[in-house]
C-alpha cells in the first residue's frame, strides 16, 4: 500500500483473493476508483474509472483476480485481509444458481434462502452478496428483510420485500421503487410477537402471488434476511418464518449451536430443507446498542432526505380530526362472562385502537396505509411513512414530514411505538 500523499490520494494494489476493509464514519466521505483489474463491494462489481463515494459505511472491496485501486480521502480504519469466506459464499451461489436453472426448466419455484445467525455475523452482507451474484447471472431475486430492527428496505419497524433487478448500488443501497412493506411499529418483535407473525404471513401470501404471476421472478427465488435474535421466542419466530415463507435453504452464519439445533429439528420435521453452516467473516464490524440506535435514526433520515440529501421532503400541517390514526395491541380484555367456561381472558394483540390524543404521536413514524378501511389496516401493505414533527394541541393540528409535498394518498394511518428524534 502506498500511503496517502499530501493530496490525500493513494494507490493500492490488492492481490487475488484479498479484500480491503474500510470504515468511514457518518458525515465523512472517501472516494474509490478501480484503476486496473477487477473488484467488487459485497458482490457489486466496480466499473473501471468509476468514482464511488463511501460514507457512513463499513465495507470490503474484494478482488478475485487482483486489482489496483485509487483512494481519495482518509478512512477511519483501513486494512487488507486474505482470510475471507468469499469462496464458500461463491459455492453457495453456484448451488443456488443450479437450483434456479432446474426451477426454470421445470417451471417451478427457485430456492428460497433464509440467512440466519446471531447479531453482527454478516447476515445482511451475505444477503447482498448472494443477491448481487444472482443478478449478475441474469436472475431477478426477491429480497425480503425480516429484521425489523434496522429496516434496510425502508425504515426500522418494517417487514419488507423488494425485487432486485440490478446490482445493489454501493452508494444508494437497495432499490426502493416497488417495495412491499408491512409496519410493525416497533424495532423488536418481542413487543408484539403475534403482530410479527401475522405480518410475516401477509407478506408470504403476497409474495406467493407475485411469484405465480412471473416465471422469471418465480425461478429466481428469494433471499431472506433475519434478525439476530436466535434464542427462545426469537428462535420460534425464525422457525415460523421458515415455515410460512416456505424456505428450502437455510444458511446459518457464525453459530455452531444454532446450526446444530436448527438442522436437527428441521431434519425431523422438514427433511427437504437444506441447512448449511457458514463462517462469520473476520471483517464484520460489531455494533454497540448505541450504534444500532444511531443507525436506526440514520435510516429514518435517509428515508426522507436520501443518502446524499438529494431528496426534498415537505413539512405539512393537518387537522388531527381529518386523520384516522390507529395503533395495534393493548385491546381491552374480553369480559370473562363472554368467554366459554374455563377459558381465560387475554388482550387481543391485533386489536386496533383509534388514537385520540395527538400528543402521543410526537416524534413517531406513521405508516400511510393502502387499506380501504380501518379493519384492513393489518392486512394491507403500507404506501409510505410520515414523521410527526410537532403537535399543537390547542389548534388540534399535527405538523409532519412527508417524502413529497401534496395530500397524503390516504388519511388512514398506523402509528408506531418508538420515537426518533430528527434534527
Ligand atoms: P445484524 O445483527 O444487525 O443483523 P448482520 O449480521 O446482518 O448484523 P452485517 O450488517 O452484514 O451483519 O455486518 C455488520 C457490519 O459489518 C456492516 O456495517 C457491514 O457493512 C460490515 N461488514 C460486513 N462484512 C465486512 C467485511 N468483510 N469487511 C468490512 N466490513 C464488513
């Protein structure tokens, strides 16, 4: 490696099978250019001489055959390594590719691959790599993100899916033109596991329909990302997703115990599911609780303002009485006199309650629903989100940030339970 000169520009040579790992803090940018050879960032190939900005990211530039790179700016951390799981990841891709080709020949469904493992083992990264390799091989895989903690497709709190038709943009991330989104309103499924299950089932039903209507989408299959909660209820929810989304390949990253537990159980209950274990990459960066919280805020900001602040969200004011805002859960218990003898009364976790006090919505995200009526709020996907910036109780108005100016597509809104403080 040549050190950065006074101009802050340096050239780096990467040997075949090596990766350059870089961390660039939020609010800072480093520019990368491929001068010679070939290189990729999590499966997205770099074009020769294309200047790519890396900011607020931790990335690895990997080269199968070696390359020369130019770097402008100083990353916060940078080193190279030849200890990567990329060969194993490529083997997995080859296996999935063969299954997709068989599926196309037999007019069947391609593999539905669920990536599971504890937090910070590189699950999202492996999903990106497998999606990119699939796209580069001519497929149109569907990406489904079941990790409501981070929300890589829209905002945190969502179960969402999107077709991936082009390599994932290194600067802009996943495509967001036509996502299918369901809002749980919380970054943790433990707050309302019944709601999480319900929305996974809704998503699965719609994805089945989409796959049936397009042979290319059907043969391409799916790549699903999971949350890092793998014990107790978290483990039960993983199994529920495997079953509901009819996953037939499960990749367990970086956890022997989870691998042995899942493979043992699935061998008995669903022997056709292939369960494979994969190592964690040494490059994966461990994130603290605070960093995860900060990342959630960044995701919400990016939703409204764009990665490069290229979007112009609109701040608007509405009369609260013109909106119908509902929240989920905490419904009143049924009186025991109304229950069969011996049954106990429990709160309905899917009960919808109309929000009457706008003050409680301050600094929360509201999902704008596609549902035609309140009873269908949890059955229909959402159109997008607004963020409540201010509430004027005296005037009975709320001021919100929306991705664009103009009336909302619907006045039927689903309230989230977590607060995000945007500056
Ligand atoms: P979570 O527990 O949040 O679901 P995860 O298991 O999905 O995490 P990733 O998000 O894939 O883990 O990786 C964590 C961080 O490490 C990300 O910022 C990612 O870009 C970074 N990362 C992954 N692989 C590498 C690598 N080889 N070199 C450098 N950074 C990496």
